[in-house]
């Protein structure tokens, strides 16, 4: 198949890598891709979605896979479908589950899907009043897309009020924060679950656990994610069943009733509180770095899963995973997540170690290629992935691979998967 992948991160690199490992030969295109995806396929620089759809049609692209949330919220799927193209991802209307946290929370309430107590408002007085009814910590969320940074966990009421004021004034997140959600803090452990959906059917993938904070022991600011592992033993069959019955099924049925059947990846951020699964948030695409660890665990065809989901035929296939574990460790640039960093040359040692060569790999994200040399561009630069028969073995291998990668200012956590180990 000819496959076009939208995005430029480690998530898109890992999807491409999994597709290229299949028995069938595929031709890959990326828009825009990154400095390393050019070794997997052809990078395109067509930013206009209408033009990109025309390109896909003219070049007989069989399947387009959308990685990040912004193109989905902007309606890229609707544009491609209007030309009769096969594309994996939700419509603009369905993407509101991530594009607006207010829409998402109100949807959860309407369809009785378990979630935290909350208020959505653009009134500073109402937000303050509700915050005063909650015990600290208090969660304050900006309504719109903020690149994974629009959630503040305030440790006391004063901090919560500062966060509310700065969001509603436009100071923190511009227009994305002009409506806020204030909600109760849930005390439990957080999980990432992903359901690949075709509007009617779905396939639930193994649960993963992400590490959001910058530093070891979950300290420092929230980031887009500094590492993840899967599957997590913190989920048993009973919890999977609760998620299916109380969250995924009512969401798919509800979205059909709303006239926006959900196709694509439903990413459910879950807080497990006393054995119950409570919905923290929905995203409408794979998490990053969770995608980087789920893709290498799939033993059935990745491209076929995306294609069948995009053509409403998920019921025809069985998605299979190996019984191993994967751990991914993110390497970020010097100033992440505060500001941009100076590009730095990346040097990866030649792997002579059989274990590293066989059971680890790198998914590249924030990188550029200049005269055949790979540079760390800033942000989250790459993910070192290790596979093993236990989480400890997978983690040890991931860190062995980290030891092979060098660039000025590199930063990483040393405790990925500590919750379970």
C-alpha cells in the first residue's frame, strides 16, 4: 500500500517503523515528517490540507494516518473523505472530544460516564466559588488545545485562583484558556488506554502508563510525557471490563447519537480510584510516548488495523500482541519544556552488543537532518525503546540503549516504570 502519515514526532516514526516491519512492502509518505523519517519514506512539505488531499488522490495513496490532534481538530479527515480518500482519524465534529475540554466534560456528564466533579465557566467568580467547595489539590484546565500543557494541578486554593485568573485573562494560554474547567482532584493512579474505533466496533489495546513530569519521582513541571511502559500489570480483567462497559461503549453510542460517529483512536486518560475507572480526559489520537511502546508489541498487521478501522471493518480482524513488555525512555533537549534549545548534533554509538541490537530501537521525534548529520532540534528529541520478557528486563534494555545516544544538553528520567517495579 501507499501510506501517508501526518505528523513529525516519535509517534509517527513508530507507526511507520511498525508498518515497514510487515511482510508486505509499503511505500510511505510523511507530512511533514522529521529528519529521521526521510530514511523511512518521502517527506512532503504541503501544509495546506486541501492541496495535500489532492496530492494523495493524484498519487493514489491507499491510506492516510493522522498522528497529532491539531489536523484532526482542524478537519483534515473531512477534507480527505470529501475526495473519496481512505483516512484514519475522527471527523472535525468528533475531534471536539479533545479540541474542547468543555465539550468533553459535558459529553461525559450527559452520557453518565464516570468523571470527576467539575464546573465549566468563563466567569471568574463562579470558578472561584466552585474552587472554594473543593479540597486541595484542585485541577484547573484550559478549554482548548495547549500542546499537553493546559492542565494545572494547584496545591492550594490560592494557587488555583491564580491559575484560573491567568487562564481567563488570556495570559496563560491565549484563546484556549478563555473558558476553564475547575474540577476535583482524584487520588489514585493514572493509566492510558487506547481504543481503535470504526464508529461501531472497537479494539482495546493493552493499557500503558505514562510519566508526565519532567524529573524523577514525578517532580518538576508537566510535559508531553517523559517515558512509558506497557502492558501495565496495574490493570486486571475486571478493570478492562469496566472501561469497556462504562466508558468506551457509551462513548461510541453517544457519539452516534450526537451525529458524529467516532472513528480513529480514542485515548482515555483514566484515574483508578479504589478499583474504579474514572475518566480524566479523552484525546482523539495515540499518546506520545505510549504509541512508541505499543507499536513494537503488535504481532498482527499494523497497517491492516488502521485500514480496517478507516473502512468501518474492524469486526473482520483480530489484533494480536506479543506477551512481552516494552519500556520507552524519552530523551529531551536542554531547555525542555521551558524554551527552545540550540540544535545539537546527535551521535549514536555503533551497536556491537547483541542484546541491544536485537531488543532495542530508537524512535526519532524532534530531529532534523543537515548534510547527512542528525541534529536534536529541541523538545522531545527521541525515545529509546526496550523490549523484554519482564518490565525490568525491558527497562534495563531501554536504558542500555540510552547509554549509546549522545547530544549536548540531553535530559532524561532515570526511573521510568518505577510505579510497578
